[in-house]
C-alpha cells in the first residue's frame, strides 16, 4: 500500500503553486489519470489537479449542495456523507485508476471526510492557508464574487477541511509566509514530508517555477476590519497553528468555545 498525500485549501489559496513545486521536487502525480496542466491567465503554470478527481468532487457537491443568487452553498456534512454512501462507485472509479502519491483539488476541503471512508492510502494532507481577504480578492477577479461572499466561502472550505482531516497527519502551509520567504518555508514542508532537499537545488526549482507577481495582492485594513468576526478569528487561530497540525479538533474546539457550535 502506497501512502497518498493531498494538497487542498480554499479556492485561490496557492494549491496549484504548491503542487507544481512538489512535483518538481520529485513527488509523483500519477500517470493513469489526466492532470490539468494547461496554463490559464490566473494560473500560468497550470492547475495540477487530476481531471477525474475534480469531476467526482464537483458532481458530489452539486448533487447535494445548492445555489442561491448565483452563489454555491456547500452541502451540510451529513447530506454529503449520505450521498457518498449511494455514490461509492464514484470513489472507486478514481481510486482504482490513481497511481500517484500526491494529488490536489481545493474541493477536497469539502469532500475529504467522504474520501477517507474508501481510501485508506490517503494518509496526509497539506492545507494551503492564505489570508481570507487575498482569497476573496482573487475570487472576485476570477469568479465575480463579492468580497463578503469570498470570505464566507473561505470559512466554509476551511472549517470543512478541519472537520474532514481530524485524526490524520496534516500540515498547515502558510502561503503568505511562503511568498515572503519561499526557500525556508517550502523547505519546512519538504522536511515534514520526509524529503528534504539541498538549498541550492530547491532554489533552482523555485527560480524556474515560482512567479511571485501572480501571488501579490494589496491588503486593505478598512475592508479587513469589516470582515465577519468568525472569519478573522478562524484565520488568527490557524496562523498560530501553521506547520504540523497536531489535532484539527483543537482548532474547531477553540472556535466553538469562542463563537458557538459549528453548524452542518
């Protein structure tokens, strides 16, 4: 049995960048499924997610979620798990084809609990933590969402990841810190994965692949002050938990104490 590591995080959180770099560092994305590598204006290096994995996740979510005023609302965990029990063939289809050791999809934040039912090889998770306002600004530019809607989605994705990853090995990768200090921060991730790399080799990979200008954004304190308190509090908690996440339940428990019981 080979161990599988996933890379996930809210949309526009740097998952494509992290996955592309990890592949260049030697991690195998598999050969039996098509990897989305075509560059796009906002992802000039490609997306690096398995097409079939994205399709399965998207179908699960849109069968059980709902859309209001043009904004998709992820399904409650209980609803998703009930659907997953009836759609086991979706999971088996991908698992039987996937022959890599690393796969990425932001939608895994929402579906991770279901995948863990059928995929014992899935043993580690990398969560890309990016500032909620940066995510919301990027979502606005890419999808036309309002900043408040973008930050609410960031919260949904993050909470579901914490729920779904409870009890498994997880690493919170601070993408904003990485953009400021690429080599040491990515080196920390490689160390956690058990595959450290010489600084000179990593520097060469970083220089050839990482495009800092695509991750740049302008922080607006006024807008951030108006962000929902649960979003700000959750982000603050996670910035204190970056690196090896010993227990996702601790973050959720702390949030419940401060803001009430998590719904869904």
